[in-house]
C-alpha cells in the first residue's frame, strides 16, 4: 500500500482501532474467564496432590506441584490471553483430578464415589474434546479407571465384576459422546 495505493483506513483509523465500550467490556470479561481457568488448573493440581499424598510432607508436595505451572512463563502468558488453550489446560487438569479421585476411591472400596468419578471423567473428556481434539489423549483414562473395579474384585474374590465395570464404561462413554463426541462425528461428514 505505498503511495497512491488504495488504503481504506488511515493509520489508527481501522474498525478495531476504537472499539465500542461493549466490546471492551466483552474483552475484559473474556480475560477474566481466562484467568479463572488458569486458577482452576492450579486448583485441580492441588486437589489431585491432596488426594495422592498424606502425612506431614503433603503440603510441601502440593505447594511444589502447584509451583510448577505458576513458575512456567508460558503458562502465565497463555493464562493472560483470550484463547481456548486455557480451557483445554483446565479440562486436562480436571481429568487428572477426577482420575486420581477414581483411583483413590477404588483403593478405599468406595464404589459410589468411584462410579461418579468415572462418569465425571467421561463428561470432562467430552468437554475437552469440544475444546481441542488433542484432549483425546486423555481418553485412555476412562477405560483404565473403569478397569480398576475389575482388578480389585479379581484380587479380592477371584472373580471379575464385568457388569458394574461395563456399566461404568458405557455410562462414561455415553457422557463423552453426549458432551463432545457428537462434534467429531459431525465433522467426519
């Protein structure tokens, strides 16, 4: 666009150079949501550490695990931007937290909590797939968390509980497809 070229707007006169007050408010709201998603990521990491560790070193290990993303400049930078990476990171941390909850509840033989954790994992995976398809990398956690019931039953009683584990897997997969799998199926056309 040099001299004599067509230039519809002068410098600083573009349509986005002077946004309306409503657009500014929308942008500030989106930035606040991005910051809250970064906080959700760190909170899920802290929750998973609290479920995993016990004893006097629990708080130090939780603090160290939360410091890893907080001291990473790339995480801090992306948390201040408006994009879908923040949601994918938060959903990934949520999947990790729910998987740890499923593992600990299976170890404690709290089968109600284990079942709700498996179903919540399916819903979180579905939301992650809606955000980014790379969240499919978390998909093996769903059958693995459902298989914990099979392994525990076999270890304790010498038999397998196919019906409860299969029901959990079917329910988790149904939630995964209901929340996010339909988008992949739609895009295959």
